[in-house]
C-alpha cells in the first residue's frame, strides 16, 4: 500500500466561498438563525436547468477545488479518478419536493407544476427558495443520494471507482479512509472526496431532530483531492474530538459530512506540519483518521 | 491475489418468495413467482400495482420502521446460522440501500410531527437500528450506490476486515416497497404492466420488490471451517453519462467487471456462472448482455447466466446481496436457478441464459453484476464452497 496526501480542498458554505469566509464564532454570527443557506450556484448550461441545488453545490465545490489547486478539468477527467461522495441530509430537499408534488397531485395542497413554490406545504414545511416545482417524472431520479455524484461525474467526466456513503462527520472519515484504500491499492491515481449538505427545504423537519443536528445548520459543499504521497493514513475509532473537529464546530457550525473536509481546509490554511488528526462524530460514533509521515 | 479473500460465513434473508434463506433458495430453484398486487399502501392511482411485496413478517414490532423490520428478520435468520463471536467493538455493520428510511420521511412530512420519525427519515437510520439490535459497536456504515448498493456494501465490508478495523462484519442490503418509490418508477414509465422478463424479447420493464439480505463476513484465515464461500474481488465504476439511465455502451460496467476480476486474479476462463443484474428494462438488458459478451469473449457461449428479478421484483438495495448469496448457494447445492419470466430469448441478448428450468451445474467461481441510478456499476467475484 502506498501513502497518500491531500493535494487541495475546495469549500463552499452558507458563509461564503472558502474557509476564509468562516466567522470566528458561527453560533454568534448566526444570530439565532437555525439554517444558514447556501445560494444556488449560478452555473451555466442547459444540462443544469433541471439539476437540483445540491447537485449544483457539488459541482461548485469541485470547481472551487480546481481553482485552489490551479488544475484544469482535463487533469481529473477519466477512469483514473475515484469519486467518494458522503452526505447525511442533502437528498432531503429532493425527497421533500417529490413528496410535496405527490401530495399536490393528490389534492392535499395546491402546488402546480411550473408555479412558484408555496410558502407552506404539507407538514407545515417552509420552502426556502422560490422556483418551479419539479415534475414527478423528471424529478424522481434526483431523490436518490447518487444524483449529486452522478451530476458531478457527468460534469467532470469522472469514470473511475465510485463509493457513496450516507451519514454525518464519521461517515466522511469513513469516506476519506475509502479513498486512501483506493489509492493505496492502485485502483486510481487520484481521489475526489466530496460532501454536500443542504437543510433549508426541510428546516422544520431537521428542527425536530435537534439532538442529531445542533444549530446553526450551515449548508455546505466541500471537496478534497487525495493523491499518492508520503503520509500513511491510520483509520481507527476515536474517543474524543480532535482539536480540528472542535474548531470546525465553532467556526462553521453544523456541517455534518462536510466538517472533516472543512477541517482539512483549515489545517492547510494554517500551514501546520506534522501529523494530521481528523475526527468526526455521528449518531454516537466517532471515527478518526490520522495522516502522518512514517 | 491483489486483495486478500474474505470469507462469507453465513447468510440470512427475507424476500417475497421466502421468509428465510432456505425458503428463498427453494423458491428460486422451483421458479416461484413472488409478484402480487400491492396491499400495504394505496396504488389505485398508479399505472402499475404489482410488486414483490412481503405479505407477512414472522415478527412485526410496533414502533420499528418497515426497513428495520426487514433487516431484523434477515438478522434473526442469519443469527440462527452463525454467532457473532467477537467483542462488540470489533463487530461492524455495513448496509446498502437505495431508499433507507424514506417511508418514514413521507410520514414525517405528511402527518407525523414526532422527533423519532424525523430522525428515522435519514437513510442511515436502519443501519444504526440494526447495529443496536445486534449489539455491534464497531463501524456502522450505510452505502447508497442506488441499485448497486448491496454489492458495494460487501466490498466496503471486506475493506474493513482487510484493514483490521473489524473482526466480523454484518453486511448486505435492504429496501422496502413504499408509495414513494412506486410513484417514482411509475412516473418514469420504468414499470411493466406485464411481468418482468429479464433478457426476453418481449421485456417491457421492471417490477419492484422488497427484501433484506445479510451476510456475516470474516477474514478468511479467521473463518475456520465455517464458510458459505469467499469474496475474491469487488470493484465499482462510474458511468459519468446520465443521472437515470445506464451508459448505452456499458463502459462503466465493463470497467467494474474487469477490475473485480483483476483483483481476484481470476481469468475469464475461470468463471463458471454469471448472476446478471437483469432488470428486464429494454436498455439495461441489452447493455448488460453486450458487456458480458465483450468481457467473456469466447467463453460467453458456455458460461451459464441467470437473473432472478423476474421472481422477486427488483429489490433495489437488497438485490445485489441476494444475488451474491444465490451464487454461493448455487455452488453449495449444485444447481443454478432459472430466470423466471424468460420465455422468448432476445437475439440481442445472446448469452447462455438459464431460462425456464434450473440447471444442474456446480459453479465454483461466480461473477455478479449490478447497475444503479446515477451511473453506479459494481461487480463481485465470488467463490463457492461447493465440492
């Protein structure tokens, strides 16, 4: 098994582009807002007309990564790039829209195709973003968690190994570990590890599960590029949060699967040398990944 | 071998054709049709009202979502065949699903404001519920590569064992039939009003089903004499072509198969049997048959191929695990189950298809293929323990 290293990290959050936009104290900066929404990225192209906001955020995160690394799209295209995608909640908005549209079809609420979204829909759910209600037929494939990485794979021509994990920060630790294995076994020459989290469409639903999701919920998309390198990654359970996990919590808020990637971006921004210790917790399980030079 | 083989110690299942592994297997061999009119939720407004619905579970517990109930039923079956004899922190759970707890999401959005329902709406909820029930305190993961999830999960589980992150892994896949998914596939016109006919000239679409399949995996050197078979290789690849349809050239599937064979250090000449994804949609079966002919090359005419979705419906996250288990049971029992629904072979899908009757062969090495929404492709190479 060969070692790995993190070559670049791209971050987009409800606070803005890159970790430079993160406040020093997310809770204070939220000012009582439960969700800090990320704007729908304005990506050009007919293909994006039907794509959901979470798909566009995924594409935007990869573009941010390419900018940071000064890489062209052609440098990640093809079967030598693995894509590992992790999310806890990003499929929620597409599911919500599909369920609402179905309820509308059944006459439960008045939501017409092509009309502006209602302010209140079934279950008292508030719509955060105006826009057309997707028709059932075209919208259904976007309810699958695999829709976001699919759009990213199509956009950037990624045809390598493919893993999708569901869960919060610990699942992202699992995802990073999977990427190191794919690289270590020589199944790819580089790995994009991507996370997207959106909350706005299902804000009242997430508010009910507040022991799982502690506000402010900050919509985020982040992507790390892993390549072969000198560091050995060790994957193991962790009993306590690493300083980076705690820092991300304070500065970014609740970003679920994006948190370990934001931690990587913060670590790179600080220029810290030495072992890199990442941890992430979800549903009572804390996983850890330590990168160190043997 | 590029990757160390991993033992599949035992399996458990709950399916539309049988409430446990033995009933599933005998149902497959005799060609039981598990498709019926859906009764658990309203379907009168849908074009297609049929599916592989499990009518009754052995033990239904109030308060558990249906996905968890299917998993618990499969886990009870598994534990009747093998014990989890490892410290709890060394037992992991890795599950594949396309839909997770989406039915709980429907209820939460529609009428049930409880916090419990909201948390269960997240797709990784059932895996956590199963881990709690099993007392497993190692890594708990949910894989969601759409309808390839049940294959990817086995690959991730094998990685946990090879990395020494666990000593035992309970892994597999599940999904339920619910109104959400029926409405979606119905709107896409992917469902047939006929029956699902994999690789048949008249095939006109798939039918959905539900089920759960779990296997207990251990490092091969730790498995001792207890073994249903081994996972020799696994691989995945993205199409990067379309959100909902397979790449018409099947390039992602081909890459996944070739990589899985390379990992297993298995040549095409070594393959004894192929369990195809075989959804019975016109495009999937044509693409898959073409890929298999390319990969199997001169051996394509002599390697038996079947698809079991005609009997069960497409059980989504459970499908690939059920098919992997079927490969191992075929090796143990010396018979390959038929492809229910296949009556008139499609010349465009020319393969050695096991059609209307089971075939007496004892495959040692099997290849199992899976495709899913989002261009997810996966392949498993399995070795049965049949003598």
